C-alpha cells in the first residue's frame, strides 16, 4: 500500500505552533540512532480480551506472539509461515496437506510438531471452547498428523477460501493442553513461535513485548515494543504530541494535526472496516422493516465521509466496499428524505407529537448506543440521529462502555464496526446468517432472512467463481429490500509514527485494527534509519 500525508491545512494550523519533534519513549526522537530505535511505544484504542488463539486471538493473522501455517504479505497474498509451502490440495478440494518447517521452536524452547497443529484446530472446533469464530472453520471434518511434520485437513465440502483460514495461530499442546482453554493461564501467559513474547500485561494500561530468542525468522531490529491502551482519541493524540508515544492510531481530524510535523509521518490504510447501525429485529421499532428501509434512505452517507472522516473513507451501501471486486454494482442508495417519508407513511407511521411519527400508539423512537471515547462513532451516531429526525424517527444517542452495551445488544441499536478481509464469506456469514443471531458480536441485529441464509451457504460451499459471485450479489441485493443494518461508511485507517524506521507499510485492513494491524503489522522487519 502507498502512504501519504493527510491534507488538512486548516486543522493543522491550529496546532502547528505547539507541535515539535519530541523525543519519544524509546529515546532519541526523529533523529535517534539505532539504539533508540530498538524500543517502540504505540498508542492503541483497545486491548484483546485474551491472547489465546483457542478463543479467537489472532485468527486473521498478524499476531506477533504466534504464527499460522500460512501468513499474508503486504498485498494480502498467502505465503508459507510454519509450513514450508502452500498446501497441496486433492480430492476435489476436500483434502489440504501441509508440511512443517524444520527446526521451529516455541518461545519456551520446545519444538513445534504436527500434533500441536492438530491440537489447536481440534480445540477451537470443540463446542466446549468459547470461541465465537468456530463457524469460520465449519468446513473441517477432521485434522490429523502424519509423523511430526505433516498435517492433513479433511473437509466436509470444498471450501474455496480454506487456505486463508490456516493463518490461524498455532499453540503448544505441551503448555495449553493441560489447561481449560476458557479459563487457563494460557489466556494471559501465551507461548508461541512468533517474533515476540509477552513480557508484561497491565490490564487496561499496556502490553509489553520483547524479542523471542527462539524465533525461526531471525532476530528483529526492534527488540521490544509496548502497546499502550488509550481508549480516548484525544488523549492518544495528546500523548503522541508530547513525545510519550512513538506512534498511534488516530481518527482523521486528529491525524491531520500532525501533517506539518517533519519528525512524524502519517500512514493511510484502506480497509473493509465499516460503521453501521444494528437494527435488532426484536425491537418494537427497529423490528419494523419500513423503519429500517426509511432509515436507509434518510441517511446522508456522503456527508458523513466529508464531515466526519475528512474524506478518509467511502460511503457504505453494504458490508463490502464499493471498490471491492465482489461488490454488486447498482445497489447504491442516494440520500432521499422524500423517499424515507413515503415509506413510513405507506406503512402507517404517521406524523405525531414533536414531528415524531407513531403507529398503533408506538412512537418511532429507539436508543442508539456507541462506545464512549470513540469520537468517530459518536459523530456517526449523532449525524444518523439528525438524519433520522428529519424523517420523523427519534434516535436517542447514548455513549456507554461495552460492559453496559453488550447486555443490551439484542434489543437496542448499536453504532457498530465490522469488516473482514480475504474473502466475502469471512465477513458476511458471521454478520448475517440466522444460525449466529445474537451470538455475541456475531449477527448483532438478529437478522433472519432464509434467502440470505441459502445464498451464504451456497457462497461458502461452492468453488465455482460464477456461482459464488451470484450468491454474494443476491445477498447484497437482499439487504436493500430487507436491511438489518444501516450501513454508513467504510473507514480508512490512519496512523502517525515518528519517522525513525525503514520497512514500514500498511495492508488492506479488517475492522480489527490498531493492535495487530497498522504500519506495525510487520514490526519484526523494521530497520532503524541510517
């Protein structure tokens, strides 16, 4: 991916007088030597609940503690990691065989074997394991070891995207095997084969990593790094400006304030990450299809991109970005307030007190939660509420912690974020399939559309590209007529870092970013500037 500066002179001017190239925590600032570049401190918005792949950590790759059989390069192409090569595929796409690298050790010095791979996948697939991503491995019938260096996956059906699922990190059976995967110490004291090991974890504050002395890929130049957990966007920007951080993930308006700082560089990553309002089908108001259709027409997506994202994003008309090859052309919906009012009127929602519509004594009113401290989501929620009110729908916006939001997700709307890279099955199935309705953060809207379920199953089970394309086209068209979410924007991710290293790049990113994504996705390959 290319990088660029963020162009927002007006915003930058407001801070230019106070912005200087500060000395970062590694010591040395923009002109630091190689010793200063050995330690990095990054500010991110959130931390994982667990560091165990058995519970879903690192399932899409880029974990610094673990490796999968395969990994992704800068362009997201699959490449060998713990395997020596891409898999050998046989039996019409039902058998995948991997050969492991020689000499790979876990961070405790014990050797990696094929049995560790078998243990990892079987444990994830065990229904007793609390892994909400289990459905992503539904195609697996069995996984077995042949000797110490060969792993064979047998599939129930040909699954075109299966190889991309084998970026799943591998854990050591000799450590995790004696524990309960849901409650064991492995969740916070992981052992892996990756370039770094966890040195310290102060919950809610920071995670510190140091180089793994047994790493098969060679010793990294960055000897240690710390992920500082700073939920509030403004605080993250302030600490970066003060020199307390080497880098941070920032929303567009705050990233723009660093534009004229020659000691720092801004990186932009295109993403599948979208913001959407979940519209629970169990809600008294959001359960009405006419309400959902009207909101879809009332929202001004382009204004959100222009005003909230400073142009660093695109309108979202569904879960797939408009520039994705699987995107169904022609589903774009213009901002059309008159259409929204027409839909509501024909469905019996009549104007009432304060301009808010009502039907059979029920006011068109519902609560929309967003995670407090997330300014971008807050701004999306407020803009959404403003657009909805013009159509006669009252949206009461409330900020709260996830501890408050999660018990309410089944019945209340949430300004949510989703998006997975690699294959349309990865993001759409968990977002829409009725079998996953209200399963944690899966299908938060409780969406239930038999035609969509059928198309999702077809897209997952056929290898024919034309049949897959037809299935995903059908899904995207169905979401126009029967929306379970109001899709708002796809967001470009922005990162600001002290300009002290070479080898930095960004990838096309999923919703889950900042901690494992960003320019530090390949931190083990960074080199200090000469």
